[in-house]
């Protein structure tokens, strides 16, 4: 793993389109505590602001040694991604726009670029 991949400040954002039949807008996690919303409807925007600032609680640890843990939905890339799956409970669907490259695609393109430079 390169130093950039291990550095959390170098994390790649995640952007999703949110639908309820029609496109509502987009939500993009850019850094811990930062979710940028591009949603024009004020009521919808307020719902998503509250939703991504909320905290989830869950069990962690091995069987017999369980612990409760909690995490804000905007705390990390992974927490944001899990939170987008949770939108299904509110009858929303999400889609990752094609123009947003996935982290694995970025790593693959870096690997190809490094290989061709040799």
C-alpha cells in the first residue's frame, strides 16, 4: 500500500444520485463530517442534512465478546456508503454516477500508468 492510500486525508470522495422515482439530487462525501448536497427542494434537503449527520449504533466484536459501537453517517467513506444503503428504508434508491470513478478504478489506472512509464 502506498503512503497516499494509507493517508486518510487523501481519501477519494463518494458521490451518489438519490431517487424517489425521479432524481432528487446528489450527495457527495468529501471528508469526515462533510457531505455536500445538491438538492433544490428545501424539505428534502433538510431531511438529508439530518439523515447524514445522524449516528448509527451497531454490535461489533466476536461472539461472546460483543460491544456496542456507534458512528456518524458522515464520519468516513465507508459510513457514508452504508448510510446510502439505509435510504432504502425510506423508499429511496441511490446510484453512483458514471462520471465518478471508483477508488479501485483509480488504483487500476495508477497501476497502468506506472506500468507504462517503466
